C-alpha cells in the first residue's frame, strides 16, 4: 500500500508540474504526461492486471486533478476516469 501511495503521488506531482509549466515545456512533456495519465487511470481501477485499491482511487480523486488527467488521457484516445457521484 505504501508503494502504491508513493507511486500515485509521484505521478500526480508530475501532472501538477505539467499543469504549472509554460507552453513550450508543456508541449515537450505532453507524451510523458499522457503516460502518467494512463498509469493513473490503471491505478484508479481501469484494468484488472494492475493493483487496485479504494485508497489509491480516493487519493487520485482528492488530488483535484481528475479534469487535467482526463484531458491528458483524451490526447491519447484513452477513456476518461469516471468518478461515481
């Protein structure tokens, strides 16, 4: 659980850095950002071959980055992370 939490936090930090970067940097990081968003989607519960936990899902939701993650996922033709209301 500790390792999953650390991995999610590292990926969320990268997504935050993409969000805060200037436009040229954002463009340079776009493929890495899409990969991070893909991993976050799998960790959220998108596949059965990846460790999944309600705690990891909650960490991603609580980050406040779902819209940005979904934007990055859309750039790579991935399904959005769907958060139950």
